[in-house]
C-alpha cells in the first residue's frame, strides 16, 4: 500500500511539472506583445483580379487558436470585433498565400498573392517514415525496412492487404491458407524461426500505431486456422495509405516481444484540407476454382473397385458388392448406376461485388475522412456467402497550432455463411456412381429420374463402406441443408491528443506529447446446425445437432508518448528522442452450447427443445505494460546512430521474470554524401542529374523476445474434477513453470541502399544473422510418471537463421514521350539450423516408422534445417510375378534382368541375382522379421518397387532416405508497370524456387486401397503380367499392400511462378469528364488475378504452407480461386 | 479569457494524464498480477478440510476414468485365457495386438500416465494435508491420520497394479509441483517397491477409517477402509511369498465380515435370503427363495453393488452428469454393441455344452450362466454378462439349465461399480497362502501339518464353490481328489478363475504363479487353451521368457526418461536408425 502512495506522489509530481511547463510557455507568449487597445478592425481584401469574396479573416492567439473569425463580403470588405489586441490577424483564401499580421491598426487593406506565383520556396520537408516510432527522414533510416505506398495499387482489384504485399516484400513469404471464403493467409518473414510459433509465426500487424490486442486463443471455431489472419481482412485496402514492413530486430525492437516475427505497419488515409471530395468505386469480380485432379467416372470407378476387391484375395466373392454390381434387382440400383461429377456439383462461378465510398475534406480547423465499404461475395464452392460492411472515420481537429485532437473509428462487420463440411474434399472422394438426388426406382414410371430428395448411403450398405463412403455426407445436401453461420464485429475506437509543449518548428526545441486511448472490441457469434437429412442414423444416436457459440473480447490500450527534438545552432547535428509508456488490459469471455435431437422442421437453435449435450464457458484476462525509449542522432546527415530500448512487462511469466528488456542499436553511413566519394564518382549535390543518387551502409544489432500465449503458467492451479459419490472432486492441474524464460532473438543485420539515376532505380540489399535462444515450445513431453504428460511450455533449444534479401524498384525507369515503364524485383532466401536442443525433446519430435502406407516421417536433427522429407525411393512397378521369374532357367533369368524386366527378385550390391541354397532366387520382402513381428509381406507382380538401398533383400526402415527439403531456396516476386498516356498496365508475379512438397493429396487419389474415388491416372494401373507402368495394381485394404508408402513418387518440386495479377486501367481526361459527366475523375480497369501458375507440380496448387518442423504436406486444401475483376472509380 | 482557455487546456491535459496514470496502474507489479478466475491457485488452496476432501475425491474419480479401469482390465486379464477379441476388435489395432501377444512399446495400453496421475494426486494430499491440519482446527489429527491412511492406500494400490504389470517402475512418493524437480526417475525393482508398499500400509492401517458414518451408505465400500487396506496387505504378502502374514490379514477381514454379519442378525437387518452362513463363511446365498432360481448373490454383488461381501469397489453413481463405467461399456459391451470389443474365450463358452469341464467343474455351476450371456443368433458365442447387466437369474425349471438376464446397460450409461476387492477374493488368497505354507517334507509331523493346512484351504474353496452350485444333490467337492499340495494349488487357482472371472485378476494370478515357479510353463499352458488364430506357437514361444509376461515401457516414456531401461523381452523399443544419404 505504501508503495502505491509513493507511486501516486511520483506521478502527481510529474504531472505538476508538465502543467508548469505548459503554463510558463504560454505565459511567455502572452507577455511578448504589448500594444494599445484596439477593439475593432475592418478593411478590404483583394488580389490581382480585384476584390475577393469569402476570404477567411481570423483573430488567432499565441497558440494559433482561432478566437474570432469572419469572412469578406461580395466587395471584399470585412469588419470584426477584436477580443485581445495582443493576438494576430490571419487572412487565408484557397489558392492564395496565407498572411498573418499583428493587430496594430484598425483598417487593413490586404492584397493576397497566389500561392503558385511565389518564387522563392525552400522545401524543407523531407519524406519521413512515421510508424509507431520516431518520424525519421527516409535518408536517415538505419534499420531494415521496406515501404509500399498504396498509390501504386490505386484502383487495383485487391480485396485484402496480403494480396497486395504478395511478392513485393523481399523475405516475406505469403501463403494462402485455403481458398475458402474468409480464409486468411500465413505470412513468414525471414523464414520459420521458432518451434512454438511455427504454426503461428505471422508478423505483428500494427494499424496506425495500434496492435490488435484481442486474444483469440480460447475461442475455438472449427476453422480456427482460417481465422488467424482474418484481422487483415478487416482493414479495407482502399483505406490504406502505406504499408511498412519492419524486418530486422533493430527496427522491431520498439515492439519488444510483440515484434519477434517482424512487423507490418499499416497507415490509413486521413482527411486533407480542401473542398470535400467524394469517391465511389465499384468492383465486380468473378471467381472460379482451378481445375484439380481429373477424377474417375462412375463406370471407371466401379471397374477399378471390382479389381481392387478381387486382387487381395483372388476371389470373386470379395468383389460381389451390390453397390458396384449394376444389378437391376437391387432396390437401390438407380442410386448406383450414375456418372456423377461431384466436384462439378459443388463448384460454381463465385461473384464478388465491392462497393466503396469515401469522403474527405476539411478546412482550417478540422479535416476528416469518412469511408464505408460493402462487400458481398458468393464463393466458388457452392453455398458459401460473405457480407462485409466496414467503415472508418478519421477526424483531425486543430484546436490550435499546438493542440490537435484526432479520432479514429473503425467498424467491420462480417457475416459469413460457411459450408459445414469440407465439400470439395468430400467431392473428390465420394463414389461417382452414386446419384446426388434419390432417383425413382426400377418399375416406377419415372424410373431413373431425380426425386427432390438428396440421396445418402443407407446404413444397411455393406460394412466395407463403414467409416468412409457411409460417413461421407452428400456434399450438395450438406451445402444446401446444413448451416454454419459466423458473424464478427470488430470495433476499434481511438482518441488521440497531440500537444506541442515547446517550439513549433525546427528552429526551436520541440517537445511533443501524444496521449492516446485505443479500444478493441471483437465479438464473434457462430451458429451451426446439422439436420437429420444428412445422416442415416437413428434418432437416438443423435441427429438434428446444433451448436451456438459466442465470444466477446474487449481490450483497452493507452499510450503516452513524449518526443523531444532539440534545436542545435550547429545544423550538422540533429537529434530526436522518444519515450513512451503503454498499457494494455483486456478480457474475453465466451460460451458455447451444443444440443442434439432438436425437433425437425425449422428449429435450429440449441435451446429449441432438444437435449443439451454440452455447455461451456470460458473467461480470460490479460495485461501488459511497455516502456519504450528510442533515439536518433544524425551528424551532417551522413552518420546516423539509432538506439532503442524496450521493456515489456507481462502476466505470462512469474514475478521474477515478468520483465523483458530488448535493446537495439543501428548505424547508417550515407557514403554518397561524403565529399571524397562525390569527387570520386563525379557527382555533386547541386547537379540536376546524378547517376548515383544514394549509397549507404546500415549495420544493426538488436534483440527481441517472445512470450508464451498462456497465462498463469507460474502458478500451481487447482481445478474441479468429476464428483466421486457425493464429494466434489478437485485436482492439481499442472506443474508450475518457475524456470520459464523469455525466448530471445538476437539479430545482426547489414543493409545497403543504392540509388541510381536520380533514384530512378533504387536497390536495397540486406544480409542477416539471427540466433533464437531459449526457444519456447508448447506441451513438451515429460515422463508421465510425474503424473502429467506434458509441461505447458519449456525453453528447449536454440536455432539460427541466416539469409539475404534483395529489393529493386524503379521510378519511371524508361520514359519515351507519353510512355514510361517500371519494374520491381524482390528476392529472399533464408536458411535455418537447429543449434542446440534438449535431447528428450528432439527424441519426441522424431517419429518412429510403423511400416504403414501414407505414414509421414518426421525427423529433426541438430545442425540441420527443419522441413526435411524422408521416404523410400520409388522405382516403378514389378512387371512380373515372382513365380514367373522362379520358373525361368538361369540364362533366362540373366537375360530377363539384363533387359531391365522387373519381378520381386533380389539383386546383390554388384547386381547379381541372389539365390538360396536350392538355387531359388530370393524373394523381395517388406519388413521381414523371424519372430513374425514384422509385416513379412512378400512383394508380388504389380506391387510398387522400392529401392533396396542396403541390398539386404528386404525393404525396411534402413532403406529410408532423405528426399529433399520443404524450404524454398528463393522466394520473392517481380512485376512491371507500363504507362502510356492514360493507359496503365500493371502486373505482379510471385515465385518460389527449390522446395519439395510431399503430395499426400495425390497419394490419396492414386492409392486404390479404399472406396474413395481416384484420379484418372489410375487407369494406367498394372493389371496383368508384363504391364509396364508406374502405377501399381489396385488392392483394397490398408494393410493388403504397401504401394503407397511415402516415397519420392509423391515428392514433387514445388517451384512455381504465379501471375498474381494483371491489370489494365484507363483514366478519362479530367476536363472532358468534367464537361460531359460533371465528375472530377473517372477511371476504369479490368484485372485478372491468379491467372496462371507455371510449375511442374502435379497438385492443384503448389502454394502449400510450411509444415512446421516436418515435411511440407499437400493434404489437398481448397486451392486459391482464380478471378476476373472489372472496376470503376469515380470522384465527384 | 486567455486564462480561462489556458485553464481548460490545462484541465483537459490533466484529466487525460490523471485518468490514464493513476487509475490504470496503481502499481506496476500489481498491475501485472492477474487473479485467475474459475480456477484456484495453490496459495489459495489447502486451507480447510473441504480442500483435502476435494482432492481425495479427485483421487477416486481419476481412478474411475476409462483410462485407468481399461488398463486394470487389459493388464489384469486380457492376456489371460479368459478373454478373446469381440465385435470388430480387428479395427482396434491396440487391442488386436494384445490378443496376438504382439505387444510392443508403442501399444497405447503400455502407457501408465493415468496411474501416475492418481499417484501424484495422492502424493499432493500427503504433502499438504498436514498443513491443513495446522490451519483448520476442525480438521483434527485423527482426521488427518485417516486421510493419510486413505490416500496412502490408494497410491499403494496404484503402484501394486504397476509392478504387477511392468515389474520395475519408478517409485515416486513426492508430488510434482515445479518444473525443476527430477523427472527422469529410474525404475525401482519389483521387490523393493513391494516391500515399501507393505511397510507403508502396515504403518497406516491402524489409523484408517473402520466405519464411515451410516449417513453415507456408499462410503463404506466405495472408499478405503481398514478392511480394504488389510485386503491389499493380504494380496501383497501373497506376492511377497510371506504367507503367514497373508493368512493373518485375510483372517482379520473374514472375522470382521463375520462380526458384521452377526451384528446384522442381531438387528435383524438381513433378509432371509442372506441369513445363512455357508460353512461358517458369511457369503450371500446365490439361491433365490424357491430353490429353482439362482443368481441372488450375483445380482447383489455385481448388479446392485455395495454388497455385504464387498471390501472396496469404485462406485459409479446412477447420474448422467457423473462418470459412467466407460471401460466396461466399450470392452464388455452395451445394449447397442454386444458383445463388446472382447468376449469370453471359446473354450470357456463351450465348456459345458461340450462337457469338457476344463474351467467349470459341472453344469451346475451358476457362475457359468451368470458371468456370460449367449449372443443372440450366434450359437456357442458368448458375451460378458458380469458388469454389463443389473441382474442375472439361473433358471432350473427347464430341461436344460438356463440363464435369463436383466437388460443390458444402454450405451455410455453403464453404472456398475468396478470391484477391486471382495470377500471371496480374500478367502481364496488365504487358501492360496495355506497351500503354499504346506510343507512338502515326508516326516509325519510335516505331513500332518500339510494335511491340516490343505484341509483349511479346501474348506474355503468348497464353501465358495458350493455357494454357486445349483445342484439338488450333493454340493461338496470331493476332498480326496485334491488332497495333494499340487492338486490343491491347481484347485485354488481354478476356483479363482471361476469366481473372479472378468474382474481383472486372472493374468495377475498366472503371473504370480509364474513368479513362484520361476518359469512360465503353467501360464503358457493356460493361455494356449484359448488358441487364437493359429498363432499359438508363436505366442507360446514369446511367453516362454519370464520377462515377456510383463509389459514393455511405452516408447514415449523411454524417449523422455533416459534412465528407464526397456524390458529386454521387448528390445530397445526404438526403430533402427534412419539413414540420411
């Protein structure tokens, strides 16, 4: 308690000092002017052309605040009462230079001069980067960063920010999570860098200096993964002014532990002075699913299945399945004699319309920008629908020259109707001889025609369909009948007060205070319903299921920033310093209700009379506190030093380790400004054309941290357990983590900036070396003899990332008359390596091979990168049976082998046929062991051939080899812009080179071991002796064959080049438009997104997410849709 | 005017600064301390008696989970000759591998974490209960001593299961609280742990609760009593080959039950059905009033539960918000799926129809009809009836003796108690100890002593067997057939198989026998009777090794505990290395 009072006193004193400073500075201004009392002023205002009407005449006080104001009449006359003669008079008029005069007379005759005719203008403003930290001139930035001005995308048909960033930022790899509506993307800046965050190592998003403070950890919607980056969806790209990506630790250190994965700073547009400008834009986009695997028709499918059932047992009885027999006496005959293209049935052309309206304007005292957008979208998979309404209001009110109050308000509402089931993946598996709708049976007058009812496989169908075809819902029925509605509200109000406490310009000491309060409100409501028509279960087994869940989060954030910019008489020095204090506190709660056996017929709410099967609620709370200090010093604009220190306080660690400290130092040397260098290369600052306009080197060092995403880790928690008899049970919940430390990343970075031909070409290169220590890993296995299977978190090891990035941009590179062209390039490469890791953690990360089909091995090794793919080497299909080979004579065998024919024989290391005592060739086996614990499978004709690496006559784990890395050698993008007069052609590509993907999706469509539909490739399967093919025979059953072990058959090169977008736009001549239509601007464009992908990859989309420490696996997610957009933008 | 504006500006700034600074962070460290809601932290716990009772209840309810009881079943019985795979067991690779004796280190039933979870809860109570006694005056020293006896017994019971299953296991008696405690504890030997367990139980048995308040009718059988501890001690001494002590503790229980019985007679609380002693043992009569129907004892013990014969059972209340006996539900079956994942071995099912009598000594043994229920529509195929129905009746009025059965529990709603110890189990422990105590010397004194002991053992077996014999004529066993030590030994074990069938005991009986013989030939002989799918040869050769009758440590455990050495019968448990070319 005493501590509190002391703190109170401390802050109160601080406040007093501040107030004192404030008052004294104002007092000084007051005393400086002393004049005879003047009560009224009057006069006329004119310009070269004559008297001016509507000129604003204001009495302003020492702080620049307007006390009295009037405007001139038709004759340019004005008259007004003066409140204080110590104030000044200001005359301003659009297009003219503003004049400020002391009140020293009663009559004024003012002549306004046009702003444009002013000869002597010294432009002192430099382009500054203003994100969350200091506003540092671009030429003085010493850390690794890259900015994109959204003007480049003006009018471009982009729905989200990430689409705009794709391929533009070196080192930033963006992968779409899936093509479903409302699905976000994963971003990786400078490679995957930690174990704990591998699944969520997206960079921090900062919008107008504010971070997203809502903790969504405890709200688990089915598609949680898709939601991860949905927050980016909540910023309308049209509202964005610029995006800055902070890459190295020196840049992100001011975000401390939040910025460990890099930072994306987004600045939204604000109002500007002038007459209100109204802009409306409309985009119409058509989307469709790219063509996936060609699947078998119903006829091919049944033929395959018959074979697949026959082969393992060589018995016709096994393949006697009524659903495959086309037997008209079977009651369901009509339902199983079709050729249904399920994929076609669930896909469609989706349509998206985006309406966007913004108004900006403002006057002397206030500027504003109001925008609103409404989007409506139907998905490329049927029955997906999204409505989004977003609005943003930005208001700046200049109380005086010293005080500015700003407010931002943004609201986004989305209503997404999702599919309950993953329709596309079911469509690829569903048996194609089945009909979508129930068809009239044999004997009915309408035999074979569709009824209105969806068809679902009967529960009485043979048990071979259990667990797969029987449980696959009719995807069309699921789309139409099931409900999965997700609504979100995201509201972010903000109030900001800026106060210039000392000087107002660079000729005085400046001390600016900024106070900011920011709230983050995020509510989500999910309603689901699954009607009984979709399942053929009995009522008691639980049908008509519903779920309703909601979550509400509120976070409150305040930032107090003091910026000090001293004035140096010696202009060689410049210094800026900033201190900031930030607090965040937030809480969220959610609840969820499940119910089953709801009455049929319209009731879809869990409280609608069914049996409530589950009710849960949760609550969580979080707080954090940050201190940031940052300073920038420049000498002669040539030598720059930056230093920053951030202290993070968090509730995640115990009292001893609550605070993390993150320092950073960076330097910059503008070699270009050195006189000796200018002499050397023959340029000087005064000449108009410089062939080299920038050369700088930027070394930096910084440290950032990472914290776990759970609270109360340092406490032993007791929670309630099930009752015993009548005693309420309690249990210890965890082992408390007294030893948990911050994860820290230390990064060395060297950057180069090069500008050529007056900055027509700019090039940035970065090299970095970062080490992550005390890596946090979630749920680390411990001996269960402790009573607990895992520790919630543990610091498990360290890893290193080394990489480089290159970035090239041009500004009107080629200019011939009305034509000009630009290009941009970005490259990035990252290498990671595990330096140390707890031995037991390493062991539990490495999986053991269980000798099963489709089993993906994971192997993490010290001093090796993540993402290695392991498996067998695939060598085709045995052409002949073993028996055929055995029956041959020695000579025939030799010839057989020499001709390259294959049968399950064993060759020695030297290539000789291995025979047993009786001169019988040894047969190739799979996982042979004497005690029958192995699979002991004998390979046969038509089986897959795997390379016997160690020549021991059997295929086992010793034959597993490294098949490649999931990590790309190079990622990046390039684009070009061509302008001719009013025409503009814009394109952007992105690419990845040198990564391997394990295509499990293809494995599943070529496995032929289940009743799932297969791709047309299996039509080339091995059917009889002598067939030469790469597709093995059809064998029903998971353990009847070993044809789909993970092997290089399914490991594919994931390199690709994608044309992200291609856009042609035309803007009409302003004067003509104004005359004909009365609008200020009119532009139109057409664009195509994701037009083509050049790749050798056989899957639907090579853009597969990284698989954490394991292989990158294509499990067949919904690919990114292709789309065409037409758009128009009008300014009124 | 100016001052007015100045003032307002000043106050605006002041207001913002003040609200932001003073109201939000009264103190830095306080601000960063969040009091968890809905959960309780250690510092706020262990203050009063209710806190102790809560975690004690948590110890019991964690023992009731499917994870624990399913392992009591799998470990204690499924490898034995009683059980084979039931409906669709092939789809459950873990269970299928148990029946094929193809148990490896990645079998999920080799995971022991849930037992250690109970142990850790018990250890936590043992650590903190004394603290509560200091803080809460109503939590007296005697209550504390009773708590310590209760949770010690639960912990020791868990260890007893573990050592009978894995032989050597880590023996931990301290709770895990912090991440800096030693976790990779090496295994202690079977003998050391068993000694520690008996010593521990001896030290607490006198302070254990003898009788719970009558107002809590389920506590007496559902919680640890002195009787329960004595039963555990009798069992442990039997494994320890300390037969005197086994007999001593078994007698304590039998006497206690007799006193209980006599008290009830005095207060005439006993129904006429149960009012008889069988050869001096207070066993519930299986015969129903008319004499033509049997099944009374079965329904009392396994259907109703909390019977007078029970010593310790895990009570499942008939309450949908509480745990159901999920392990029985899925393994033994329910109204939807019957039989469950497992069923009785075929030779047991056909034992009477084939007149083989390898298990049951005659067709008059009611336990045959009570323990098993024929599967409808499949001849000679039985499901397990014990624990899956609330009652069974043996009907003698028909030409053939028939069972008739109460309705099978609906899926997910099995509320039958899981019995850990009951009177006949303890009686047969005593019989087994008596047999082993019988000297094998040729001297007259020794022969006389052996004869006395064996006759005592015989009396026990005979009483138990007679209780379940529905024959109208003679019901006693023929002493002459079992007068030798070896035949008596076989009789006791066979009676245990009949009496305790499907109660998770049989495999442990065979392991105990193997330990005593120091070879597995008897065990192999029994197991090969169920003759699973031609793999008998491989199974026999696998089980011929003493190490192989225990379980391997789970692979995940070996990965994180470098001090564990895998049971040599199961190799290192790890794959051969994968080469990187």
